[in-house]
């Protein structure tokens, strides 16, 4: 479990996401533990047997297996609903290690002390208990399954037991609990806040999520329990109101940018998950001013973290952490879903803008760069985990509904295809026959075959979303292979040729305090020096984003040129005030004025001052994601161009081409409709928009 975003290299972050079972990846990038159990290449479970017509994708068997009975002893400051009548509840084990015979062994976090039966972290944790409750709540409401209702009830009882009910920390939440029910507020290794209920946290945010959806679920069928959940939600809001929300309307500075100071634990990621619960609650009780105010304030804070555009990094993403302008990670993926949902509940269409930019502009670029990576920091290329995939799907679905943007559902189908084999491993990451989901996939296809709580939870949330929309489900199930991607790529500065004053620097750590130095090295280029960086030849123009570790003090300018002339300039210094960030200056991909012409194979940097040049991000004006499966051969064309582009595409004999064209908000282009052809096609892509092209046998 993670509480903070401490020092971490890109490699360590990638291995961490894949090697630790699901519950370990809950709050944001973090330093790896002392031993990382990386797995060699293995084959993911096969999607078999094939689903019968109408058969549910959502299989709760493995999540049921993770559940255990937790004794709840009377402890000062901790109680729950009907504790005297029933001094136990249910909670999921954090991890599940796959054994040689294919079965799973439930384990806790950290190391086990055989004498006490205690784990150095714990067996159960508030993050996973809260999200498990959400899965069962949604399944119960979607299907009427009474077993899921009972599981939701018991997990909510376990979760509220972890909440501190009195004293200076009232409303905050203890993170870890041992199998015997004892609380472990100070885990090993030390997590922040320490003790875990001494300040607001990701687990407090997720508690709000579960309490809000829990109240909405039980309000009609069990008013007494719903009233208890409402009281605990108000207790949580009391904690937030004296902590982060006490700063509402104030802003901090992060590398010269004004960022909201009232986000939970400084995160749009944590705040977004609280927003999901508050939106569910406020939809039922809109007259609750305390909850509606908190929902409004947190939603505004999340939306304020929107950054970039179709041609500026990070391409419209909602950034997760107010202490970095150049670290996006998949744990922040629920942010668009949160503000899209809140925009409808609150009647605030202005909040929708951030969700649309993230889902319609950033997400297609994310998929074209290689898939739903765990992080861009600022370069892409991390491992991929169920949390990040599900967050993309949830956000695309919620924003499509709120913004009436059907194109986002086409993108959601491609994202969800990750679970069915359209991923770097090439085999399904979720098995509907067992309800298991692998814990992650490395960029080279290696998998972690374990199936811990977090991976299981988020796979099931996606399956619930697909089961709720038969059209989306059919599209997603028709995608099982990623044939190829052609999008944002990285070229390291240190691969270039230095002329004059310059040298390659390999710092002891790639982590700057707020971003990662790509490839573990950069070029320190002095005044008068030049750097010529080779690039692969491309058949179309590309946007070039030099990643510069820009210092605060002015330090001259670097001019970027190609064989056909100047591309633009970047400032070596002049970064904004450091403010709340953990490092002076900013490591950031800057936009150049002109695109690199097709066919050119190098870019040259010339500087009149000290420059720290890390890498180049190369973005084709039209990126693509090609997937296939029973639904046909489909290509997503994603535009970073400033005008409409048209590409010729031959259609093999016996096949039919259908294209659906969308603008930069995911809405159909004015006057466009599905276009079919038999021999040739002209693919039209709107500026900043995307077009989906499918070929099927005619």
C-alpha cells in the first residue's frame, strides 16, 4: 500500500507495478520494497470456455475466495454497525499468489511473523475493503444478487471499523488490519501519514467512495444501515473539512503554475475517488449541503488539474499530483470519471471540459503510445495494470454519457480489449471462467500471474461496465489482439553526437523529485555546443517535444533545427518558482513551433547557455492503434494535426471498410456518418480528433 510518491526510478516503478500483487499499487508511484519478486515471461490465462450468448462477464468467484472473516474486537476509538450483535465482518486478503497447480494462496503485505501471525503491513487494508464494497454494491444493484448485497454490507461494516470515531483524528482511517482483527496503524516499512489515521489519505478518500455508494445502495432497502453509513460519511467529511478542504479556494505554486491547495493528500487521484462516492450520495440526497459543498469543492480541484492540449504535453490529461507538472500515472485515471459524473449531479457543465479533454485527447494518445501504461514521467513506457485499464474504461464510459460523445465508447472498447488479449502479452489478462485477473504486464510482455485484490477489483469493475452496455461489451469482446501501435515514442539525447562543449551525465538516481530522467542519462550541453540526435525515418510529419531539465535561473536558449530549417526554441532556464515541488526546476517536454518534415532522420540542438537535454518525444501527426479479433480488423487514427487530414487506405477484395469520424470531444463530425467501401477508402481525421476504421469480410 502506498501513501506517498517518494523517490523512484522509471525501471523500479515498472517492476513494482508488475511484481507486487494488486493491493500494493493503490495510491501512486512509490519506491520499491527491499525485494521485488519479478516474474519471467509466462502465458496469461486463456479466455475459455467462450461465453454463451448473454452470459455475464462478471464472475465474483475469485473475489469471494479472497474474502475472509475478520474478528472485530472492542477497541477504543473503533466500532461499527451492530458490533455487539456480530463482532466480526468480511474483508479481502490483499494479495493472492498463484501456485504451481494453478490455485492461489491468500497472503498479506510484507513479511509474516510466524510467532504472532502478523504481517509487517497487514492481511487486510482499507483501500481494498472500500473498493471491494463498491464491486459488490454495483453487482447487487445491477443484477439484484442478494449474496452481493450481503458481501457489500459486511465489507462496509469492516471498513467503518477501521475509521477512527473520536479524538483529534476522528474521521480518518487506519490502513492495515491483521488477520486476527488487530489494527496496525504504523506499518513496516513506514508509510505516510504515520500512524495511518493521523492525517487524510488515499484510504480516507476511498472510504468516502464506498460510503457514498453504500448509502445510495442501501437507502431504499435498509434505511437503518443507510443512516449509519450517512453518519460515517459526515464523520469523514468532518475530517476533510478540517484538513484539505479547509484550504478551499487557495492555491499553491508548483514550478510557477498555480495548483489547487485543497486536494486530498495533494492528489486529484485521491480526490476523484472521493468525488465518485459523494456524487452517488448527492444524487440521492441533493439537499445535504455539507456533502454537496464537498462534492463541488473537490470536483473543482480535480478539474483544475487539467493540463496540455492536443499538441502540448500531457495532451489534455488531468494531472494526478499537485507537486509535479510532469508526472502522470494511472492511479489518477478515475479523475475524468469523477468530474464527468459530478458535472451531471451538480448541473455544472463547466466541469465536463476537463473530462472530455482527458478522455478524447489524452487517452487516444496513451493507447497509441503502446497502451494504458502505468505512468508517463514524463516519457511513456511503464508496465500496465488492471487499475489503469479500468480507470480508462470507467472514465471513457462516464464521459461519453455525460458529454453525449459516443466516440468515447469506441475508444473504451479498445481499452477494455486489454483484458481479452489486446495487450503486450497477447493473451487475456482476465478469465471470466474464474474471475481472476493477472497483476500486471511489463512492456516486454512478462506478466505477474498473481491475482490480488486490486487487480481483481478493477477487472470486475470493467466487466460490470461492459455487462451494463451490451453494445460496448460486444465491441470489447471483438478485440483480442493488438496488431501494432504507432504513436508517441522516445529518442534519448545521449544517443546523439556532441560537438563542442557537452557531455553525457548519468546521475545516481533517475528520479528528480517530481519526474524521471529518461534512460537514466541526459546531455549537459554547454554554450556553443551542439547535439545532433538521430531519428528513425517517418513517412509523415512529426511533432518534436524536447525534454529539458529547465533550471529556475535564466541560462540562455537552445535552438532546434532540421535539414529543412528551424523547428523552434526551448529555454534552458527560467522555470517558474519551485513552490511546493520537491525539486528546483522542471523536467518537461516542451512544444516546438514547427513539425519535423517526413523523411528527415535527425534533429540538431544548438545552445548559447548551459542546457540539460534529456530526450525527445516524437509524435506522428496521425498516430494509430491497430487491433483485431472476432469484431474484425480495426484501426484508431488519432490526430495531433492542426487541420483535417486524409489518408488513402486500400481495402482487400471481399472486405468492407467502415469508418466513424469524431471531433476532439469524441462527438461525430458534423455531417459525417458511417462510410462503407469495397475497394478503397479515404480515411478522414479531424484536427485533434480521431477516426475509427474497421474492416470486416463483406
